[in-house]
C-alpha cells in the first residue's frame, strides 16, 4: 500500500507517468471492494444489528469471499500479464452484477414471501431453539436469510466474473 492511494491527484500523476502496474491496479480495485464491505458492516447503516457477534462473523465471511473470489478473477484474467485487467473487470462487472443481483434477490424475496404467507407462518418460530439461539447472539431468521442471500450473491458474482474474464483470454 502506498500513501498516494489516498491522494487522487498524486496517484493520477503517477498513473499518467505509467508508474502504476497491473498488480497495484488490482490491489486498488480489491481495496475498494473490501473497504465497501467494512463500511457496510461497521454499523454505519441500519441493514444489520450494529456491533453484534453475528454482524462481525458476517463481515469476516463476506471479506473472505471477496478476497478469494477477486483473486480467482485476477488469476483467470492472466494476473500481472493482462494489461487490460481493470478495463475488463469494470466492463464485465456491470452485466454480471446486474444479473447476479436480479437472480439472487428475486429468489430471496420469493423465499421470504413464500415463507411468510405459507402454512408454516402460523407456527410460532420464537419458541424454537435455533430462533432462541439466534436472538441470544443478536440475530434472527431475517438476518439468516439476508446473510445467505448475500453470501450466495457473492459466490455467484465472483464465479461468473471468473468465467467471463477467462473467455477474454481465448
């Protein structure tokens, strides 16, 4: 990590001089992805219960999947030898992101609404041991469904990106 990563002007000058290489570009993209996850899970949003064991575990899992997934995408692109990695990643990312999001979150809402309006909704889940344990550590079934959807989205996104970016090398 270089200090000029935090100074867009200095980084732009170094980039214009051809001093920013492929691996550093990949680190900057990965840094954006990880930083976004950290901000999301740092309780700056209302999406998760702030500062619970479950939100910490979820954050660690999401960051781990991001690190592994991005590394696989970078390797599939040809690693340091691919001078157009940043352009490929950004261009391919839109379509993959769009369809991954549409598929996973559509399934998520079908499951949530199906569960909510099915016969099983009449059953009292607040007395089940798993529900009691989730509540005791700061979670709920809603948290669990959201976590599973988030994890599934990431796995699909990075697997699809790996496959799509590998096609550019043929």
